[in-house]
C-alpha cells in the first residue's frame, strides 16, 4: 500500500515537472529561429541542469503574472536566455531581469552570447551595462550568421 502511494506521488511529481518545463519552453521556443537545436538543448541540457542545480530560471512578475524570465548557468556565470513576453515589452522588465540575474550570478558582467539579429535589439542595453564584445563567430549556430560573445574571461 505504501509503495503504491509513493509511486502515485512520484508520477504526480513527474506530471508537475512536465507541465512546468513544457510551459516555460512554450514561452521560449521562438529562439528556435536563431538556434536550430534549441528544443534539444532545452530538454537535454537545461532541464537536467536545473534539476541538478547547475542552472536556474529567474522570473519577473507583476500582478501575479509572469512577465518574463532569464535562464542562468552558475558555473560559467552565464546568462543563457532572457525573455520578456511580448505583451510586457518596453516597460523596464528586461532591465529588472538583467539585474536579478547579475545578483544571483554575483557579477555585473555575465558571460553571454547573442545572435546578430538580437544584437541589434540589445545593443543599447549592452552599452548601458558596459558589456564588452570578446569574440564574434560566424556560422556557429546557423550558416553565415554571426554570434556575438560578451564578457568572456
């Protein structure tokens, strides 16, 4: 009887994790256009790393609604992803997510990379925080597209 309860409890926990990670993925999956293997990376790297406390999500919310999130990687002091959901953009939430990420990573200059299209979008923010381009690589994730590296040590 006890074993059956434990199995049901574990199945419920797995269902909760599945819903949680799938909901987050659904908000981030637009990154697939810049990173073709994003889905595989998310489920095969990010999810296990979160469960093993190597990465974490940081959320920004207003009025009990999540307005955006960032994904950090502790060991590299890396900001892997930052996304303010479309309906909440241009309201300062992105800056709040950057600053929360800095605090958790214990650095004002996290390592990050960004596609050439997103570089244009984030250029003012990177300048505001004093981020330095440390490398530019062509065709890293997509043919003939640049990936900008910032704050590499």
